[in-house]
């Protein structure tokens, strides 16, 4: 074997979406959500939305992300091309910590969304109680045309 180390492409079942590839590349690079968001010039919530496939970055931000994470823009978009590499073997401890942090951030975001919805329900119920009882629930609902 040559003096050069053999590398294997890091693969994961989450690699099948832009968000999955983005979080995989960030973990592989050993960067936190805040680090990448600051370097790209976006809010941490925006990056978290991209990683959760709730939104997509603009093409210029996608190019910036690819450069920061050391992958090709084509790999981020399609999974084909130069993706993150990792030395063969088990995931390093830092990569596991990054995965745990990513899950913790997603859990925190879910909790925030649940609390927002609960507040909206409370406001709706308070408004309908003040109007003399419950209104017809077949009326306009946010998100429905």
C-alpha cells in the first residue's frame, strides 16, 4: 500500500436528500450548526431548516456551503460527485458528538414548534369563548385555500 491513506466515502441513509447530505458533510467537517451558519451568513434556524429539508438554500448559498464543507455543489444537490471522506473505520468521537448536537438542535426546534402551536390553539380558544361559544370549525384554516 502506498504512503497515502485509503479513504472511503462516508455514506448514511440520510444521504438521500439535500438536507441529509448537508448535515452529513457538516458532521464530517467537524463544524457546528452555528459555525457553518456564521460562515455562510445566515441564521442558525435557516441552516437547521435546510438540514431538515423544510427549505432549500439559494444557489449562491449552496456554492458557499460546498466550499466551506469541502464537497462539490453537485454532491450536495444530487449525491453524485465529490462528497465528504472519512478515514476507514468507526466514526470518530467528534463526529458522534456533532450528530448528537444535530439531534439535540432538532429536538429543541420541535419543542419550539409544539409550543407555538399550543399558544395558537390557546389564542383561538380564547377568541372563540369571547364570541359566545365555539365557532364552526369548517371555516378558514391557515394553510388551506
